[in-house]
């Protein structure tokens, strides 16, 4: 069983299932609390994102009509 504390409101929530505990560890708005009531710092895994050039997205729909010169 694990207890998490909300950083915004200060409310505590208890979780028993491992799936729920793992998903809350990744949540930035909650902090794991130990048995004594002290916050435990949890190291989060960081992914390295490759830097790529932006891709232009083609507009959806029909192209605009070309205006005839008068």
C-alpha cells in the first residue's frame, strides 16, 4: 500500500494495486509519502527526444480559388 499527497491541495490518497502506484509515481502533481508522513523524492525516468526538423502539414480541404485579374 502506498500513500500519495497532492501538491496543490495537500490531500492524501491511498493505493493498494501496483498498477495504480506505478501510474501515480509518474504523475507530477503527487508526491509519495512514507510511513512517517514525510515526502519521498522519486526519481522519474527521462526520455531523450531526438531533435528533428518540423514537418509541414498539408491543409485539409479544397484549395482556394485563384482570383482573376481585372
